[in-house]
C-alpha cells in the first residue's frame, strides 16, 4: 500500500506540479485522520472501564429504598389510626357491637372516689335479679370486665343468689381516665404551639416583649407557670391494691351488699386482697377462680409499639393471643367484645399502668393463713384442661390453702363464658352449705358523700319508675345517650 501511495504521489507531482503541495498536505491530513480513531477508542475503553465505579457510587438506589420504606411505614400507621377508637365517648359508645350496648343498658353506674384528693369517677356494675339474702360480687382480673361474667350472674340469679359484676376503674364501661388540671407534664410540639397561640390570644402579641423591656429578661418561667396552671390533660386511672380497696368498699356500701360472698378471678386476688384483710367481718366467703399474681393475658405486649397497634387494631391478632394464653373455647364475637373494651377510651394505658402497680411478690399462702383470713370459708376452682405448668400451679395453691375447698372445672384460664353454668353451680353449692347471711346494721352514721349518692339514687329511681315504668334505679347515662339509645 505504501508503494502504491508513493507511486501515486510521484505521478501526481509530475502531472500536476502546481498541485503537488496540496496533495502532500491532503495526504498528511488523511494520515492524521487515520490515527485519531484508535486514540478515541482507547479513551472510550478507559471510560467504559471506569463506568462500574461510578454506578456503584450512585446514591439513587439508597434514596429510592429509603423513600419506599418510609412510605410503607407511614401507610401502615395511617391505616392503624383508622381503626383507633374515637375519643368522643358518645361516638365510641355508638360504635360498639349491639351485645355490649345491651349489657351497658342493663347495668348502672356508681360514683366513687379512687383517691381522697381526686374528683369522683363513675364505676359500672351489672346485677342479676332482685335482691336476695345471699349476695355475690365478682371482681375480674386485668384485661377483662363485667361483660365476661354476664351469664354467670344470670345463672346465679336463677339459683336464688343476687349476683353483681363490677368493672374496676380503667376497665370495661367504668371511667378509664380523668381530667387533670395543671402539672408539668411534657407535651408535644403541636400542643406547645396551641398553648402559645392561646397565650397570644389572651395576653396580646406584644405582652412578652413589654415584659422583657420592663424586667430586662424574657419571662419564660412566668409563661410556663401560667400555662401549666391552666393545662387540662387526661390521666389514665391506674389501680393498685389500695385504690381497689377504696373502690370496692364504696361499691359494696352503696349497693348494700355487706356481708358479701366474694368471687375473685385471675389477677383480681392481688388487687382485692387488702380490702379483704381490712374488712374480713363483712366477707361471708371467698371463691378463687384460676387466681394468680400475673394475669393470664400477657398485658406487657400492649406496651410495645407497633405490636400493640396490631393486636388491638385487628381482631385476628388479638384472637390468636387470647386463644394461646387464655381460652380456646371463646367465640370470635366474645373475643372481639373484649378487644373493643380494652382498646377504647384509653383502656390500654390504664390496664398497662395497673399492671405495673401489681404486687408481684404477693404470697397467697401467707395471706390465706393470716388471722384476718383464716376464719373465712374459702373455695378454689381450678382448670383441669390447662397446661401442665398451670396444673402444677393449682396444686401449689391447694397446698398453700389447705383449709380451702378445691374443685376443678372443664374450662381454661378464662372459663367464665364457655363454662358459666358450671362455675355458677360450684359457687351456688358452696354458698348454700354456709349459714344464712344476716345483714349487719352499723351504728355509725353514713358518710355524707355516700348519703348524698343514695338520695340521688332514690330520686332517680322514683322518676324513672314514674316516667318509664321499668327498673333502672340510680342509673346515670354516662354517654349522654338517653334511654332511647341504650335500651
């Protein structure tokens, strides 16, 4: 090829001497053009060689997955919030299943005082039949309510025993929170903005500026003190043994149940033990149904974020939890009713707070053999269908309470709904073997607050019988719905 190019160049020079210079320049340009592509190829090869490094440092995948995960988490929490119970008591009540509304309409509310320096709260009780000489009051454990014992008290009523089931504060239809005025409780950013806006509306925009000019300092402490004194917040009602003793005593006195046969289920023993020790003359007998220091329902999981939203937000998760730890015989509608009551109106916060106040070092044997309890007839009803560990615990209870009558039932740790008739028969047979109860009339004057509540109950009973012609004595509609809504 080189010889041909040289021959062409010489021929071209000889034929066209004037254009020889141009031919030479053209040949050099062609040579330069032929040399450029290899250089570009090497550059492109080097560029391709560095491309994987640039792709590995691309931040796009990280932000894509981060945005995706954040969006999914937000969607889940928004979905769970849709299942949250409304804060308005009326809206919450109207959203309840018909069975729960029916149970509420058949009961009544009583005003009690949990602590001396706190305002009165409402406690819900359900009763069966007319007043009978023998009166049984059933106290539920944490996580349950009087709704679980509605069939038991009806069975007791058919056996000639006046049955009463109570909703402890923080559970069921009783108040689960109270309004607290003042305090230095930490609040969120949005609530802080609302407080600042309210302060500006009250004092004016330039109030803090004027105070700063007069004093030389920003009146931050004064602002915080003023806002804390006017702050109103909801505080969950937490029950320990002392608080339960006050509530139980006031309910028994108001309903005139003394002397009473006491039935304690699950963790109710730890809650009511103080009242029994201090009021043993007013207790005719004690029946323990699968009683333990720790509740059957693992309430500690309701304090774990996300898990608590899933368990209380969806029926499936709560059903699995109840079936695994409490009862396999309960229907889905029964479990759903307990989930709704536990979830609504700050119920979860109240129950978790009460769990922390339980006396986990409570010695059942020492309590049962104390001088105050030793003379009270006692019966223990225990599950024979539970786990091996639960059966062994029942044997320990029987050894710790040797004077107690020990019988077994065919249900699980929550037998009150599936085996209500069996339990009622055990209680009725045990009560019938005891001497008949005689009501003790105290010579001491009735406390002023109790007398006022009794007078109001009598007046409400007279008005209701006059207007409606059915018994609902002393019933105060806590949800402002009236008889046409609750019956």
